[in-house]
C-alpha cells in the first residue's frame, strides 16, 4: 500500500470513529485529529501535507535492542540465550490449554495445537462476518487486567501467525491494541485506542494517538492533540511474526515508543503517546475488523489468525524478558 493510500485509510478510520472500545460502548464519533508534532515531523521525507509522518520499516534502527541478524528462537546466536525471564506482570502462553487467563471481548477465541510459536498450544481467533454472533470482534483481554498507569514504563511481547488464507483486504483490521480508559466522571467517552497494530491491505501498520487534555471531549467533541502512523511493510503469511513493544506511557514529551519486529527495531519515537487519564491503557489481542459498518465492503468475509507467547513486563523488564521464543 502506498503511503498516501495508508494515510487516507487511517485518517478515515480515526475521523469516522471506527476504532471504538468494547462492543457494549457507545458509538461516538471522532471530530478532529491534528498532529501536535507537525513542525518537527516536517523534516522527514515522507511527511504528509497535514503533518502526519509515515515511517518505513528499518528507518529507525538505533542499537537499543538485539542485533537484527540474530536468531530469536534460542539458537547459538540468540541474544537472549541463557536469559532467565523476570519482572513479568502477566504471562499468556496458553499452555493451560484454555483461555482461563483471559476475558472474552466479542466472540470467544479457541485454543489450537497447530500452529504454535512455542510449547503445545496457541490462541486461534476467527471471525465470520455473516455467521458469528458478533460480526466484527473476536478478542481476548488478560484476565488480571495488568493495565498500565500513565507514567509507567512497560514491555509487551507476543507473536502472530497469519495463515496463507490471510489475503490482503481493504476493510481495516486491528490484531492487537492498547485501549484507553476514559474518565467518565468528567464527561469523557470512548475514544480510538492510543496504540494499535493493524494488518491492512497486505501491510503491517501501527497507529498512535495522544491527548494531554484531562477531558478529550472538553469542547463537546472528541479532539486529540496528535497522531502518528507507521507503515512497517508487507506482512508474510505462513510464518510467525514476533513483536516487542516498549512503551513509557505519557501524554508529555518524556514518553517512549519502541517497537521490534522479528528482532529488528522498526520504531523508536520519543514524545507523547497516550491520553491524560486516571488509568492507563489495557491490552487486548485477536481480530477487530471494520465489519461493524455494513458499507465496509472488501473481498473476504472470514478471517483466521493465531497469537502466542504473550508476556507483559514492568519497568524493570528488558527485551529478553518478553520477547517470544524459547531459551
């Protein structure tokens, strides 16, 4: 997908309020999205006319994580070989053989023994637009709700398998997201997730939204301080893709957003990355697709994908504490 096409897609999703919270919430609409970092971002060659910036995979490759050439499956060159995992708030590797560690959002996911990233089991999420009770959502949320607080430094690791049937589709889909917790007591309502991983029209992409106002709806409409979107290149089917997200959640300049894809640092962005809420974002994963809206027409009506190796680490965690793999 060209950068301009991805820009139009994401912007329509934000303005239309497609990325809303759990199925029971009110379908409120986003009115305005701006980019508070437009002046600084203009220095990038792929800056859009509205100040939105598009980043290609590999643009940010500072030495903050493992060597991109190293194997993360426990081989002799694995930078995590011999590492003992610690500082974990949650482990969801599905080796219990069920989803008892999670709360269902939408249709229930199931457990499978093939494919698996590590161990005996993985999570299978499927969505059938015309036959499932909920046409647009099959997600799970860690049952213990290891939510972050604003200001927390957190690590998240997981792996996603897209089968060969996962052909590109023009209707948007989110496969992992961190959803904000509105302060309803001061008049806030549900908003787009501050951070989300997409698999849109054949590419991996990440969206990030932030707002420093105590009430995003203080003007009577949903207005964010800014947003940024990252094009991470074409997805590959028939194999696992490993993800590690390091986030210091902040609506101020001291925030951190680092993302590794298969051991390669593909995003390294300081600055604001979330909302000014009493509670920080909560993680969920599965399939959330734009089929809630009948006018959304693509070329598929079923989706299946797999997740495994979810770990959530605290501020003392490192890449190797949460990265998918066995060592």
